C-alpha cells in the first residue's frame, strides 16, 4: 500500500506563523501523529504533500530519526484542491499497490479503523464516512435507492436535498493507484470553488464499474480535523481523555481523569495514584504503588515502587529509587539519581548528583554535581558551590555524614565518612572522616547598641 498525507493547506484560521500541521497535540506535531499511524500500517511508501511556505514542515521531520519507511515529500504550490494535491504525489506511488489518502491535520484516526476501510475496499475504492447530526461544511455521501454509493457532493455544490444528507465524507479514502492516475487526469474544476476535487473520483469509479464501498470508524472524533485553535484544544482533550480512560482500566487511581496531561508515554505499575493537574512528558515509568501529588510536572523520569511525590514537584531526566519521599516543592534536574528511602523536601534542588539510600535533604538546599553516600543528612540551607564562574566541580559527601544547616561546600571538596559540618560552615578543604569541621565566625555582642532611625521627612 502507498500512503499519501495531504498537508499543504494553509491553516489560515490558526492565525499562526507556525504551519498548522506542526502545531502540537499531546506534545507532538499533528503531522507526527499521522505519520505514526501511517507507519503502523506498514505501507510500501509514504508521501507527504506539503505546501507553499511549508519548508519548515519538511525540515522538522527530516531532522528526526529515520523511520522504517522512507518518507518522500511532494510540494504543492499553488494549491488547487485535494485532487490537485494528490496529483503531486503520483510520481512517488507504486502503481501496483492501493493508495490510502490521509490528512496531516486529522491526527486521531485509529489504525484499526483504517485497516477496516482497507479491507472493505479490496481492490476497489473505499471511503471512510460518518453520520453527523450537523453535517454542515462537509462533502455529502450520495447513495442510490439501493444504498449504493454513487458520488460525493461538496456542501457548496449541493442541492438543498443533498445538504440534508447526514452521512459525510471524512476525506479518508483508499483507491487502486493505476486507476487513481487515470481519474485524476479526467478531473475538472468546474465547481463552486474552482478546485480539483479528489472527491470527484468517486463518480468516475462508479462510471468505470469499480466497486465503491464505505466503512465507519469506531468513533467520530477519529476523523475530526484541526482548522482552528479551538478544534485543536478539543482534540487535545479527546486524546487526553482516552489516555486517562486507559490508565483507569489499567488500574491507576486518577483523582480526576479530566485533569491529567500525558505528552509522551506513561508506564505504570499496580496501584499507582495520580492527583489532579499533573503533566507527564517524554517517557515516564512508575513502579508499583507510586503516588503523585497534585500539580507535578514529570519529564523522562523513572520512579520506583512505593515512592511518594508530594504536591508541586518538578522532575526532569531523573531516576528515583524505591520508597522515596519527594516534595512538596522539590526539583530534580537532569542526572539526579536517588537511591532507596531518600527524602528530598521543600525547595530542594538536585542536579547531576547521586544520593545514596536513606539520605535526606529536607529543606531549602542546592545539591549539584555531588555524590552523596548513604545515611547522610543534609541540613537546611546547604549549598554545593559547584561553579567557580568558569567550570563545575564535584562535591563528595561520604556515608553517614551530617551537614549542618547553612553549610557551603566549596567544590571540589570531599567530606569524609561520618564527619559533621557545623552550622554555617564554609568548607573549602577536604574533611577527614570521623570529626567535626567548623569555620569560626566569632559572636560579638554590643550592649545597648542603637538601631538607626529614619530621618523625619521635611
Ligand atoms: C474536504 C473534502 C470533503 C470532506 C472534508 C473532510 C474535497 C474536495 N472535499 O473538504 O468532502 O468532507 O474534506 O474534512 O476533498 N489540501 C491540500 N491541498 C489543497 C487543498 C487541501 O493539501 O490544495 C489538504 C488540506 O491541508 C487538508 C485537506 O487537504 O488537510 C482537506 O482540505 P480542506 O480544504 O480542508 O477540504 P474541505 O474543503 O474541508
Ligand atoms: Ca477541512
């Protein structure tokens, strides 16, 4: 099978500098959803028809990792209609195979529905249709009294009787490629929009005695397109609602299935629970009994069994071990790797650091470029001074160290096993194991000292 994806339309109603098919749905370009569906059908060829000013579209996808089936690109400029668009793809199509037409701005069509369409079409022509209560704007499916499909009429060319038809053309169709070539040659543009309508090939197929059949998708949203930001927002909700339903079915507790956003993949163990307004991006994996508090943003993170992420945490490119307590208001930045039973509390930022089992940093700290051993306690306000203005340096905190509140660890520096730093210490030389380090700042008392007072205003 060949697949042609029409993506040349201007998308005027988006009011955007970004080509319509590059607008993201669930964090990925609309066209990328359609390409994924196309690949899932394992076709022999895929051709995207892109438009005037659409070089950005082509570039966006060409720099992505090479897919299994090479995608060819056909430029359509100017744009004289859907039939004209498919003509541009013809040189890229294998004549012996069927050709399936998809749309770059119709992102949610399910592979199963398309397979059904391909099956009913056989070697003939197949059209995906739906019944709509309000068919306004769509091409109508005209059938003869026996129910056989005879042609498609566009809204703008339809008689009042035809406009009353509620079965509409989704635009998605599959046809024999050699025939398609001949039909496109015969298309005219003598219609209300002076366009070459792909839909006119249906009447030509009927005239040529080619069997024409239709299939319906499981749900109407599978065939909805994006013409405006409001339609984009609606499809985003549909997509998210579907993912949420799947999670519920898989045994996840969601505080509100309408308030979760997954922009990537979320793998879950048994008995996970997710509170409201969490955003998952990239690849996120949760082990058994992980619970995520409200308002967390979690991107490319694995979280092992029994861990609790409290409200308002931001985690990115990190690994969290079993039974940890993170947050509220914690931030794990790239290459933060936490062992088991680690506690990271409020306003603690961890970057490029390993933190060993049972270690804790509960309040207001920055742990960057550090190796923290097991059973370490990091007091409130501790900072690893990892950056000298030019280079980053590492801090090593060995097992069972206690870092006093407000310690500054001036890297590169090592705190030996079991040692303690006193509150407020500025540690810039390596500390041997098993002792106390303090940097003396003498406490001075001035009896009867007067605070400055404000000068009275003139
Ligand atoms: C088309 C169908 C209509 C169907 C509707 C479903 C035709 C003539 N009409 O109408 O029967 O009900 O889709 O949404 O096919 N495109 C190009 N190049 C062009 C014109 C369009 O690539 O020259 C692409 C657009 O980017 C879009 C798709 O084709 O993805 C549909 O184009 P659009 O103008 O929205 O077609 P409709 O008039 O809505
Ligand atoms: Ca349309």
